[in-house]
């Protein structure tokens, strides 16, 4: 019986301390709720260290970029008058997918997080510039704002690795 | 004596992210399977879960966060610097929103004309793709060699290997094949930064960091395959690599960038490698006789709390009396030693002057209040400049500094233009024998070989003036200037008790904010409408102590209409001794501006990306924005030729091999 109790205490403590890990980490970011929701919802979040949490966020950036590119593609047909801005956004979001994300993954995994910081910051920059290109009439606002928020959270976590 | 860690299998040192936090490891989730009444077990479980909830509640509402206070290895408690979390990297979304809000009525996108203009004419850069740290610079058999961190596949960091180029004069380069690639398990994940050492017999050893197939940072030995090849095209990796692995107490990803070795008085070779313990930046010391086996010293070369990871540590002697370079092994009463480190947290290179104790391999700074890495400590450069490395040039008896100059634009522009990063113009480094308290850097003499036609000017410039300096093309310039504030203006300010002010380049609003005795200087890469311009200037301020302090600044805040580039104002105070005129030198080379104040006491490198002030539309202005003071300016402006850096070709290499 004693063994079972000890085992259960350990298991519970493990679960509690992991929940704490995500919360402790997210407290150090500019958007606690967003951070927790991104990490809690990911199955890898429950057993990741700081580096792992950073990589999960990079993955979220990747997913969000892919989703935004899909949206840009549908907008070409729906809003042909926005072609120029959509072209620029397409270029910028492709940079996120093809340059920023791979750079961040490699840098974080290999222990030179500053290049990972560059990558995640740039994701936010590209999103901000894309948004600005519509001069206030953006059809992508909620997506670009999400990217900037996720970028800010990701950056805070990557900086913990420095 | 071999490092004991060399005997441990590398896999024992790696961090398995799934198991790195011991308290989470749950090795035995199985129960013993002893039968118990279900009710009792349920009761126990509920009880435990309630306890767990309670614990969780307490823990998350715990006021004093365990992250806040760190106990350093010497027992002192320090609070974790919030700066490392807030981030002082210049690139940020916040900055961008502020910038894109103003001055931006048009959607902006880069075209090929603007982007191709950005490529420099006489700064070292590979033909394409990404570059970062300088590696293993050396002079051998008539050639200066330069190696560098290079990504052969993209215009962002990644897949790092060693690029290679040679030059007779540090200015005219020929690209060579890659020197080292990631072809061994001990550098499979990256052939990272390293340094060269000359042995007594004139042969060369290269120590460099490898990121192993398990992403552990180790140090490896390599040497030229053929010492008779002056181009040192091929390199051999020591079969016994790695020669150093992270020692106990050092994390596997905090161990990189070995220095050039120096001889100890005991006749051994000694190197230092930067690292960190918690938030304390440190430099480890190892002795060796053969570069294959090492003794780790108990002592550290130095450490400074709250500075974070020390990358690219550099350690070298400077003469107290002579304006020349010294071989890395020189020591003696007329010598001081420099410890320099690149701060991972802030991307700033800091150095300090101090005394080296060879008997135990330690070093102490002359002024601990500006110890290496402290935010107020000295910098080689107050702008964009990182991962720098010096080498002793035995050809001309000088110590030369290389620095990596990254981009300040967006990665999509880098991808579009197909390249990223430059090296600064190599600089000589000596101790300032007049102040004794700082280094002095100056572009190597050989850069003058690029000077073409010049024009000389002498003028008096009243307050609030702007003068167009007609030099024709203005994207490749070398400017040397001397300024004097007219005595009457100085006397007036010195006599006015109320005329004190606090000034900093970064915080005082840039070159348009007018003061009594400044700003005045040049505006480079300026459009005739001044809608885009990059002022480089002096600002003289009278402080509360009634003494004048001179500041040297470079303001890129209005350098470009682009809304995806970083446009900081850089600079620092610069020592001006009695009787000295104010002098500045500026090298303009398309998207890089390097400014040297007071003969190189304060240096500022800026990256700028004008969209209009390019090609023939780039102009040069002299300005004086002071409210009352009149200044005299005496200066010369040279057109600078291209260095015609040659792409790699087999024929070129064969031709060079025969010279």
C-alpha cells in the first residue's frame, strides 16, 4: 500500500509540477493566457523543458503562417483589387515558413538561441509589415495580429535560453 | 593529462529534453499490483488529488519566484536581470509598429534596384547567402587568410560550415573553396567558430567548436593538409577529435569559441573558452602541450555575474608604451591584457583592460566598475558589431580586429536579395597610450589603396546650416574631417551657469534636436530633399560639473522610408584631450557606414537601407544644427574604388598558386 501511495504522490507531483512549468514559463512572457493556451493544448507541452516549449511555439508560428498563406490564396480571387499587397504578404509569409522557422528550429535545438530569437522576431516583423501594406483596410488583421502576439511570446521564451 | 571528461561517452552528457527535469521523470508508473479494497484506494486518490490542487494553488501564487534570485557560485545572491527577459535586441515588433506608424503613407516593397544597391563595394562578403562570425584569421606565406561562419544553403543562419578567402592586403580578396564542412559526427550539426595558433616551428593548428550529432558543443583540432600550399586550401581534422568536451558543471550547449593559444612561462600552451554558470559569464582555461590533451585549470580566467553567456572570448596583450601589435604570447611589465567577450544576451562586444597572472591563469580588470559585459563597460563599437576576433599579424607587427556586421533589415529582404551580413573593414587595435584607459581602432592602412580622386574643403559653418558637399557619387566614400567650435561659442556656454544638460546619443532624440554646441557633422547617404539621410556627428554638452563632454553619434532613424528595417541611433561619449581638435573619419560603402571618432577612440558601425538616396541620388551634406555655435570644418573626401572581390574559380586559384 505504501508503495502505491508513494507512486501516486509522485505521479500527482509530476503532473502538478509540469503544469507549474508551463505556468512559470508563461508568466515571463508578455501574454500569459495565450502562452498557456498554446502550450497546454499541445501534447508535447506536458513534458517539455524550456527548449521544448520554445520549439512548440515555433511550430505554432509555422502553423499560423501556413494558415495565413492559405487565406492569402483565397483572397486573390475574392479581393483581386488587393493583389499588390497580397503579393507582398505572400512573400513575407513565405519567408516565415522557409527562412524564419527552419532557422529557429535549428538554432534552438543546437543551443545557439540568439539565432532562434532572430527568427521568431522576424516572424512578427513580416506579419506587421504585411498588415501595414493594406493601409488600414486589411482582410488579414486577426491573423497578422495573432502572429505578432505568438512571436512576442515565442521570443520571450527563447530569451530564457540565452 | 587528458581531461577526464574526454573519457566519458558523449551520450552521457547530452540533455535529453524529455528527461532533463528530474522531478518530472516518472520511471515507474506501474503499481506493484497488490490487491486492495477499491473504496480505500479511491479515498486515498481523492485525498492525494486534493493535496495536489492545494500545492498547485500555493505554488502558483507564491510571491517570491524562484527564478528571481540566483545564488551565484561565490555564495552571493543576485537578482536575475530583467533585461535579459525584456530583451534589448534592437529588432522588435514594438519598434516596428512605432516606425511604420509615422512617415509611411505608402505600402512599401523592395525592388531589385534598391536591393542590389545594398551590396558593398569594398567590404568582405561572400558571393551569396549568410555569413556570421570571423574564424581563424591569420597571415601565412604572403597571404592573409580569412575564414568565416557560412550557410551554403540560405540567407539566414543554419547548416554552418567554414568559408575561406585569401588576400595580399586585407582588402582585395579571392574566394576559395569551403575549408571545413560538417562531415564528422563531432561537427555534424555545425562547424562553428574557432581560432588559429602558430606553433614554434611555424606550423598552424586550428581549434574550433563542433556541434556534435547529438548537439553537444565540443572543441576539435584541425590543421592544414599541406603546409607547402600557401593558399591552405585543404584542412585535416584530427582523428582523435573531439579534444575537449564540456567539463562537469558546464552545460553541453554552453561551451564554444576557443581562442588562439598563448605560451605560459611554464612553456605550455594555454587557451580560454567562454561559457556561463547560471547567469554568470565565465571564461574557462585549459593548458596543453600538443593541442590534443588538455588540463583544465581550477581557476577561471575571469567571470562577471549577470552578464549571461560569453561567446567569442578573445584574450591578448597590448603594449602600454608602443603603438604596435604584440604576439599573443607576449607578457611583461610594459604590457596590459585585454579580455573581450561577445554577450549573447545583448549582442554587444565588450572588453576591459587589466592584468594577467600567468601563474594561475587569472586576469583582473583595472576598473571593476566597467568589468567585461557590464552594460557601461567599453565596447569596440557602439553600433552593429559582434563576434569579433583579433589576430596578430606578424607580417606588419600589428594586431588586427575583424567584426561580424549583421543586417538590420527583414529576413524577407535578405532572402530576396540573396545574401546577409558583412565583415567590418579590418582595424588595427592598440592601447590608447594617451588615456591608458581604452583601445584605439583604425581601419587598416591598406584601405587607402582604394582611394581615387579627392576634394579638400575648409569652411566655417554657422548655427543652423546645411551645406551640400559636391563630390559626385556619394555611396563609396572615405571622409577625414577636423572640427573646431569657435572659441566665442565655447566661452559663452562655459560662462553660462544654467546651460547644463544631460545627453545621450540614444535618448536625446537624434540629429534634429538642437543644442548649444551641437550636433554638427556629416549627413551621408542623403537624398537632396533630406527625406532620407544618415547623420554622423559630434554633440558637445556641458554637464552639471561644468565640464564639457563630447559625444559621437550615428543616427539612422531617418535613413530610409522602409518600414521593415531597424533604425537606431548609436553612439557614446568620446574622450577628447586638452588641445585636441574634434576629428572623425567615415567610410561609406552602400549599406554600411563606419564612423571613427577622435582617431578611433569611439567607433560606430551602422547598417542603412535607403530607398531613394541610392545610386546617383545619394548625396553628402555637412551640417551644423547647434543653436548658437559656429564651427570650422576642415576635411577631405575621397571616392573609393571597389575592391573587386573575386568569386571562386579554379583558374583563379591555379593562377594564384603560381604567384
